[in-house]
C-alpha cells in the first residue's frame, strides 16, 4: 500500500494543474492508503519511507486540487456576474415625440417639428400612389467630450411597423456633420409614408454596434 500511496500521490500532484477537479478523490485515496500503510508498518517495525512520501505527496496534491477547483469556480461565478452586469448596463430604447428631446451616445436630439404632408420637393420627384412625404426637423447637440458624427443615415422610418423608403428629391437631403463638444446642428429627414398609416415611428440610431436607440413617436403610436 505504501508503493500505491506514493504512485497515486505523485501522479495526482503532477496532473493536478490539468485535471484538478477529477483528482480530489484519488488524492484522498492516496492519503488514506499511506496512513493505513504507515500504521501497519509502525506496528511491524518496518520502513515507512514510501508510505510517508505517499502521505506527503497525496496531501499536497489534495490541497492543490482543492485550491484550483475553488479558484476555477470563483472565476466562473465572476465571469457570469460580469456578463449579467454588462447586460444590465446596455441601453434600452428611448421613446420620445415631437417637441421633446432625448440623448443617445452623447448626442442630444431635439425633435423640433414634423410635416406629414410635405410638398416643397423637386418638380421631377415621383411620389408613389397612396403615399405622402414626411419631413421631420431635428436639432442635434454634442453633449459629450469628443467629436461625434450625425448623419441622415442614422434615421429609419416605420409606418404600421413596415419600413419606409427615404425620399431624396429635396435640396440638402444628404447631411453628415462632425460635431465638436457643445456644438449644435439642425437638419431634416424625409421619408415616403402611406397616407393610410395609423402609426409612424422615426428611429435614430447613431451607433448600431450598441443596443438601444431613440424612437420618436410621430403619429398615433400605441407603443409604451
């Protein structure tokens, strides 16, 4: 049993960094074998060198396995907690409406005005049957500490939950402006919307890589 204790203890100690959780019981077995063999050989006045070595090695292996197992468990819990915390910190959608403002990604967006029947477009513009042109006026303010970009591409429009096409047949439709901290900028966006639409949303999302956007309720929107 002394040899078995020594072999088990040495093996567990060598393999403990790799199979720690699986070697706890073998380490205990090696420790028990060493103790039993030590007791037997003490009574018989025989050499206990291998038994004592097995006890020492098994004890060290058991301690190493226990420490590594506890460490891995603690790290796993920390990672889970960190993940949950990051999820809680992700911004949710912000709802606003005409005459109000909301802030997303260091840009304060003030919804100034909306025209659901805009007519001052270019003479060669084609308006699909059953559609009208929506014009929405916004003021942007950089409330952060770094330069931020605002663009017409940051907006999408949904009528009765269906995506609406952008309307390009107006002057100065395209805008893309880099704002310094504290700087303001005004611009308008245009979309083709069905005349029969009962619900219209304008979505502003300046950073698609992040969760959360500003949803401006334009017409009879029932979302909360």
